[in-house]
C-alpha cells in the first residue's frame, strides 16, 4: 500500500465535469493498493494515517491530529503510485493490485476511515478524475513499506 497524504485547507475531486467529493481542512489522500495488500494492511495504514500529528498547535509545533482539528478526509484511488520506471520510459504497473481486489480494499478503507473521521469524501475508483487542492505548508507525507510497516 502507498498513501500520499497532503495536509490541505481544501480539496476536491471531479469526474465528467461534476464535483463528486469536496473537503475543507484535513487530508487529501492518494491511495495506491498493491498486489500483496490485505484488509490487515489497510487497517494498519488507516490507524497510522488518522493519528498523524501534522497540524500545528498554539506554539506552532506539529502536534495535532485530524481529530484535534475536526479535520476531514478526501480519499482518491490512484494505482499509478505503483509506477515502476526502472526500464525504459513507459511505466510498468506490475506491483499494483488487480482492479477487482484493489477496489474492494479501497471500499474497505473508506469504511474504516469513516469509523474514525466524521467527514469522508471520495473519488470514483477507476475513473478519470481531476483533483484540486490547497496544500497547507506544503505538508506531504508518503506512507509505504519503506517509511512505515
């Protein structure tokens, strides 16, 4: 699993010219599901993500979590996080999860995040989407097996 977590003051996603998800302060999370990921993988990553303390407190230290600031989450599936560009110029996506399994895990992730965060919006799995955001900081965290797990 690979998550690109961006601290935002706002973010939205649209497909076919229609806004399908929009949040205020919180996280825009690009979600890549790998071929070896399981529900247990999702559980671990969701726990880490929702508890990240990357919002600033009164002293200006990154010490507050989503819950502390009443943050929202926008989850957008993005298999291209598994792009392998080692050979040639055309990326390979060999390590990305098979679409049917990846979609089931993405839907499971949505359920798990909703258990912990009151406002959760999503993109559309497999759709061509346009994502807009105002990244605060900018502050971006990448969670994958090299940085977590």
